[in-house]
């Protein structure tokens, strides 16, 4: 923990710095993996499974039977929780569907936008310590709502060659069309290039380790889109005198447990709340599993005492946190001051976990300061908005001269002629 | 012109291929330019101006006086045309402003999204043969509507050290805050890193040559966002028996004149219209300036006779054109079939030039097949959509168990604890 009381404003630029990512240059390795997958398809993926995960599989594709069985392998309690979360996420993302609105910009000139789903999308779900079925919810639900025809999912199998049943159950529940047992950069390569079993997709979503991140970047060379640039997860909490230190500490720790590179920032204007939160954080830490990760993450965390809430919000806007918690009495008043944040949690009972799992908002959010220029994942991430226009003969009469003058001024005479030839023909007809 | 009558479906994959871009590996050169700008700031830009454009400037920044003077250097006719276009573009992009809609997903759990402008954006406008003031309209208008605080524009000066007055006039009219005389990769570097005069920005928009395109890609290493990946411009026209060959030819040529790498595709189901359009294209070509570009572009163009309109739309969806013109009698009927396109022009009087300049839609559109996974520029391109949530005590009671079960199943106990500690404290208070 790094503790700062009333730091000089000159020191802020130091305080808002992210831990430097030691991202190795993986391009060469990633290029080799892509080449391998391009040449050998499914067999390459099976070989990688053997090499990296120690599993010998016959099929990359998860069978219908495995998917059906998954349902019986998880508790009813968990199934109900997943269904409840699905319901809320569906409600919130459904509200993001926009109606077509036709605008007559000039008499006879009508313009509008229509959404079309990205036809084929891929979801990557990491293996490792936590089976992230919640991320399946966050990506497959809006994909299905948007109308994506092909929603595929790749995730590495465990040592026994299986996928966590909660992931399979959630994937089926949310309309994932095909599931594959493959992880790492090779999974991204497969979704980019296609193999015998795995269809190539137009956009790849989901978190992953440095190899997956590098592979997603590399995939863009093949004209595949990705959800957003990646970085470690982070939270910034702003607390005033009415904040409850136990709650603040729990929120900070819930972020810190994500990984040793997670970042946690606590800003307060109240000395008592500030000191109590530090104390509580240390206390609660003792009681947690995963505490090695958490301790490591806390080393990079900042606890900063400031003079005013306005100052805290200014700091937050400079930092641009992925998650922002306003543990403030009059949070409503401060909403307009928020410029840069991924997702905002208001008041003492809006803990980050709510948004991580079940309130309905999406948990795939911009990290690493990208909240300055990127939005989190939403229904919009799964569609293209196509513009349409229809000019009547009268419409072109009304606007034609304007277009001709502008095209000529830009020296684009064929552009001008496309209008002139229409206006001329019309005159001849009259 | 490549002419195909009723090609076998197996040959389509060949026909939809874009001309291969001989994009040289410019990374090393671009990295050097970024380093130079980082170290020497404005002076580096002045040196580049001297080296590449042969101009010796004292100031990078366009003066207030130059901007004021621009107004007197262009005709009233052009000013009025620009104002009319601005009016339509403003109308259409204003319609893209969304209301805040609060959704109660579970009793006591309220979620919504609010837009916040990207605070600082940069617009690049190429120099060269055409002064693209229309692109200033397309990028500065939505930036201003979105509420971007800093809207800067970089464009290379001409041999005399000046910027085309139509660009200056349009920039002022649309709320550009600062204009700089710098072009190429160094302009992108300056907007990314900042110099003494040029503020760094969070997102860079605008077209450019291969150096600019490579520099925009490189800028992303510095966490700057860009509008979209680049490629040469293109149009696909679908014409039935009622289409007017003169109009179709004019539209094809207006696209071809953009540059020798532009691509032009004509699909028809009517042999008469097909043959006449080929004839007309050759005829009109003779009467155009810029015909060297245009001729070169036409070499890569495809004129394809097909059996049905459905087949033509299927072809178009595979190609995913930047601009799609439906010169069809019953275009309404075919709108739902359109899956992949940047912008669609309906009927005989909706020429592409209308959307390029003045109808109101944006002309910054996905090329090179990116219409499969990217939208064109819109108001959305200049904002982040931030999610908000407020859970009341009762709300967390209603949803808490769901969150706890899911967090535990993912092995994230601190996430669970952030809920448990709140539910527990509440019980104690009761």
C-alpha cells in the first residue's frame, strides 16, 4: 500500500501512472503459431493441446453429449443464479436496441441508420484459476440479442480434457453455436483463419493472458476486429464521511484478487474513513484465499487523502478507471463531473461485484486508461450501423447545386457529373 | 474493365478479392519519425515541412488572421454550399444523440448509460490534389455535437506555406479549436505525443496516404484510438431493368476518380442495362479530367451480369462494399437482405456524391471488406458510453445471493465478500 495524505497536485501525474506492463515482444512467436494453424488446422490445435496442456484429445469440438451432461454437473443453485444474471443482462442490453429513425434533412432527402449483426463472432474464455462463465454471459447474451448467426467459443480444456461444466451450461443457455477445446494464441489464430472444425469469425472478444492479447492484436492484420485493447483490471473508490470502511475495503480487495497486476486506488476526503479503510483492508486480507495475488496487487495500490470531492473526481478523470465507485452521500450531484470511467457504481450498496456478475451492465470494460477513448462492450459491439439514404428526383433538385459546387471545389469532376447528368436528364424530360 | 457474364458461383471468391495492397513495412521509418517528434517537438515538424514540402515556416499553428482571411478568399456560392451541407450533416448526426434510459433490472437495481465526449480529438486532412474540406465537415461536426473540448486539425501546407482557404473556412465554421500546418506521419506523431504547440489527443480521425495510415496504426501503441482501419475507396452498384445506364456509369466513374486503387463493381440482371452501362462508362470517361487515375481504377473494376437481384445482393454481402447503390425499382423490398455495407444509396436519384458531400450521412466509411465488422463514423465515434448502476439496500438484498453464488463458483471469494459484508451488516443493524 502506498499512502499519501494531501499530495501536491504536481505529484498527481506520478500517482495516476499504471504499473508498467512488461509486455514482451511476442510477435515472432505469435506469427509462428498463426502459420502452424494456417497450415495444419485442427491437427495443429490438437498438437498444441498436447504440448501446452498435456491433454491428448481426438476432437477439438465439444460434443452435444458433453454439453448436455454439463447441466447435471452443476448445482441447481448455480443454475438459478446464472439464469437470474442472464435475465438482468438481457434486460439491460435489450434496452440498447435502437429504433430506426428516418430524418428528412432536405425536402426529398431522407437518411437513416439500420443495425446489422456482425455475422460471425468468436468468444475467448481463459482457463486457469477461475472458470469465467460470467464472461460467457457478458459476451454471448448481447451477441445473441444482436442477431449474430455464428457465435463460437474457444476455451482451453483442463488436464483431463474437459471444460468446466458451468462454462458449457452458460454457453448453451446463451445461444453459443459451437464450443471448442483450444486455448492461447492458437485459439485466436483458429478463429481468425478457420480450420476444418472452427469457422473463421469477423470479430473476437474476451480476456486472456499476454499470448492471447498479442494474438488478438496480430489477428487485426487479417482484417479481424477485436473488442478493445487489453490491460489489467482496476478500481478507483471515492469515499466521503458517510462511507462505510468495511465496504470500501471489501471492494478494493475484490479488485485486487483478480491478479497481481490489478490496480486499486482509494480516495477519501475524511481522515477517519481513510484510516479505518486502510485498517479494514489489512484485516480482511488475512481472511481471504488467493491472498498472494491480492497482497501483490495491493503493493501497487494508492490510498490518497484529498481535500474535496471535486478534487477526487478530477483525479479520477485523469486516471480514467475501469471501475469507479462513488461511496458518497450526494453521488447524484457528482455524476455530471465524471468524464472518464468504464462503469460507475453509486452509493454504499453498489459494489463492483454486482456489475461483475448480475446487475445487468457489461463487465467487459476499458482498462489501462482506455476509458478516455473507448466504451465497454455493449450491444453496439456486435452490430454495424449502416447508413441509408433515398433522394427523390425532387430531393436531388433541392440539393444538387450544393453537391456540384462542393465537388467542383474539391476538383472531383466525376462526383459533380453524377449530379449534373441527373439534373440535366430531368430538364430534358420536362 | 473486367466483364463477366453469369459467372459460376465457384468463381465468386475470386471476383470479390480486393486488389492486393502493396503495403510496405513502414514500421521502422514511422518509429524514427515518432522519435524525432518526441525529442524535438515543433522544430521537428518545421524541419519535416522543409524536407518534404519545401516550405520554410516560422509557425506550425495557423494564425487567427489566416483563418479570418480565408473567408474572403472563397466564393459566396461555395460558402453557402458548405453551410447547407453543414446544416444537413448536423441534422442527421443530432438524431444520433440518445436519451438516458434508466432500467430497473431487479427491484432496487437501476442501470443506465450516459455519453461522455472524448475530450481531445485530432483530425487529419491530407493535402495533395483535392482540398478535402468535405472531410472536415464529416469529422468536426459530430465532434462538436458530441461535446469534444479540443478538436484539432493537422494538414500539410502548400508550397507557399498556406492551407487551402476552404479547409480553414470549414474548420472555423465547425468549431475546430486549433489548426496546424503539418502533414504525413509527423502530424500523426504530433497529435499522439503532443508538442509545444500541438496538444496530444485521445483519438485520431481522417484519411491519408500509406505513411499516415501506418502512423495511425503505430499511434495505437501509445494508447491513442483511431477511427477505423484504412483501405482504398469502393462502390458496388446493383442495377435492374429500370436503371438508367448514364446514371450508373456516372456513379461508377465518380468512385473511380478517387485514385488508381479505387474499386468499382457493377452488377446487373438486365443485359441491355449491362451493355449500355459499359458503353456509357467508356464514353463519359473521355470527358473527364483526372482520367489517368480513373482509367487505372477501371482496370480493376468488375462488370458482372447475374441472374437475379437476390444473387446480386448475396454477392454484395460477400464483398461488403463501402458504398452500395441499389438502382432498383423495388429497392425497399431488398433492404432487409443487406448485411454488409458501409452506406447504402437507394433508387435512381441517390447518387454517391450526395452522401459524399451534403445529404447528411457521414462519408467516413469502412472500406476493404471492413463493412463486415465496422461501422462508419457517427456521433458514437466521438463519445464513450459509460454504464452506471445504483443498488439500494433492498436491491442488494434481492440480488446479493445470486452474486455470492456466482462469485464462489468462479473461486473469487473477495468478490463474494463484498456482497456478504453488506448483507451481514444490514442483518446486524436490523
